[in-house]
C-alpha cells in the first residue's frame, strides 16, 4: 500500500471534520459561559442580591446579547449570545368601509439562531455543565416594551401593531435555589 492510499484511508471527510470543529467550538463556548455564570452568581450572592424563598434563597441572572437597561436587575451582556438573526416583517392589512380604504401596518419580529446546530450543541452542553451545580438554564426572549419574558423555541415569532427589532432580547435565564 502506497503512502497516498494510507492518507486516503486515514483522512476524515470534510463534513466529519467540520462537525467536529463546530462541536469543539460549541463546547469551548459553553465551558466559558458556564464559568462566567458561576462567577457572576457567586458575586451576586455575596453582594446580597437574592430573593428569600421560605428557608432557601434564589438568585436569578440574565445573560443577554444586548443591554436590558432598566428592565431587569441582574444581567450581564455576553457577546457569545450575539448569534441570532432578527427579522422585522411588515405586512399591510387593508380595511375598507363604505367611503374609504385604510391600510394598517402589522409587524412580525422573527428571531432565529444564525447556526441552529451550533446553538443546540452549545445549549445542551451548557445545561449539562450547569446541572452538576443545580443551576437551571432556560433560553428566553425578553420583551422590553412589555417587560415580559417568553419561552424561546426557535424560530421564535411575535406579531403586534408596533414593533422594532430591538424590542426583544435573547437571554439565558440562569437561576439557582440554595
């Protein structure tokens, strides 16, 4: 067997090596995020930033892709989370009466991960890491205009008469009860 044949037999396909690189990148991002979450939750607990829940205490932290300003108290911006595509779709609804016709705009905001495979690998690994420390991780979409959070199942959509792309922030809601 020649050296070229050995090289062909031992080489991985491009797709296999690419998915291994994606998996490794997602793993590294998850480990880095895990340490950031743990460190920040410890800092919040030592600063007295918790909610009493009977005989235990609860600390909640939001890890976001953009600032929440005055919407929630405990949040950090981590640009690892800046991997989402926001699309604002405008549709016009025509309403007509006897004398006139009116077009009213309706908006839909759609949020999807730039790379769904990498996002899924990342969130699964992050949940595995946090589970060992009893930290719960939940992807949420925070609506800044209504100051409400929605469970994030991608692709995520919201329709309303008035919206902007920056009305919604993708967050990881991290909480621990101790």
